C-alpha cells in the first residue's frame, strides 16, 4: 500500500461517497445521493480500492455489501467526517462536543449532576462520556482520545505525562459488608490490615481502589483473598449481599447502592482511603472553548463544595441540599 496514494484518495468526498453507497446498497444509489455521475462514483471507488490494495465492497445481485476491510474503512471514514463537521461547527461557534474519560467513582458519585448543571448553562455543548480506570483515563487524555479526564490521584504517572490538573471532588473509600458479617460485629471503624483474612469481592480492570488494597496487603506479606471479580459498584454490592465476601467502594456509591440493600459501611483508618479526585487535560494541545469551559466549571463547582464543607464535618458528598445550593449559585454565573 502506497501511503502517499492512500492519503490522496482519502479525500472527504470519496469517504462520503463510500458511506452513501453503503447506506443505499448500490453504486447508482450512492452516486445519486451525492449528486455525481455513476461513472465518476465508480472511478473514485476503484481508485480508493487500488490505493488501499483490498476490495471494499462485494458486488452481489441485490446490491453492494461491505467487506471486512470495507467495514474498517467505513468506521474510520465516519469518524473523519464527524471530525470535519466538528471543525466547521466549532469555528462557527454553533456546537461543540467534549470527550470525557472518567473513573467509575467520579461517574457514580459526582459527574451526572455536575454535567446537568453545565449542559443547562451551555446548550450548544455536548459531552461524550467514557468510563475507564484511572490509569487509562490519563493515557486517554495524553493520547488525545479524550479531551478531559477525571481520575484518582496518581502523582507517579502524572509526573511522567504532560497534563494540567485541578482538584475535583474529595471522596473516601469504605469497606462494605453484610450487617451479620464478623467484621461488622467489631464496630464501624477498622484498618484494611485487620480485614486481610476476609474473602473479598473485587472490581475488574485494575481499578485504583484494588491496586491500593493489594499494595497494603503486600506490605503485610499477604495478598487480597479475592473470591470474585465483578464489573461495577452495583454488581459488587449485590455480590457482597450474596455472602461471597466484603468489598471496597466510595462512600457515595455505598449510600446510593449498598445502603438501600441493607449493607453496612465500615470506615477505614488508612490514609489512602481519603482521596482527592483530579481533573486532567493535556498540556501539549491547546484546548477548545468547550473543553476550557467544562474544565473551569468542574473545578469551580468542586471549589465551591470544598468551601461549603469547611464549616462542617466532611461526609463524602456533603449534605445534598448544600451541594445543590453551591451548584445553583455557580450556574447562575453562566446563564
């Protein structure tokens, strides 16, 4: 495959034609949709196939169907056309989208409400949210597949990557268990070291909480006794309820999911369980107005909540009414 020829053939008109042929199911239908002659459409398609070196469509009696390679090109073509459209819309100030990558804790506890306030104040901006582990959030922002990220504190990785950070919400990690579990009978506060003989339900995917718990266990010459790996806080709580083991999750997620199931939360004395989530953007690329607006908004909401908490004891997300007042006060500045 000659890269130079490929780049020449990957013009937006040809890519749009490929999508139209796929959608219409015939070469003539695609040509008609793009208002070009069938002969011209056929020539463009042949040149593209020649440059790529593979057949993109299977010609059948009933029409044309994408090959496996054609499906790959279609997927990338769609993304390229969307990016081109976004450029035009952003330059005109008509519409903008922000790709956000966030860890499960931020999504479960904070982001939905914060997004609601932001989107209400910015009707022309859209958000695409992807859930990733904290380490993958950083890599996604650094690699350019996300415009903004929310992750757990990872100073060792942040020092290696070119990212700008601001503090987001604070949260704390608790041990969740059934009320009749032996650990729940010893009071509502303990250290992780005192729980290492218990069976655990753990999150899949190298979650930050799991990594920290395994680190503590290693310091005591042990490993976490994981009986089940699950995906998501809801599955974790339900598996704990089923007597498989105990689990670790943010207190806000426990209140939303575990508490209604009758589970109990045990506070942990370990310093790492009280953490400051971080908002990150790339320091290498200039930020669009939409990304800058969301970056400023999320950090300001978190600052307002931090100020509100200084007059009272911190309880994960703080009293919901107080949080709502802080959000509403700030949203008024954007209206």
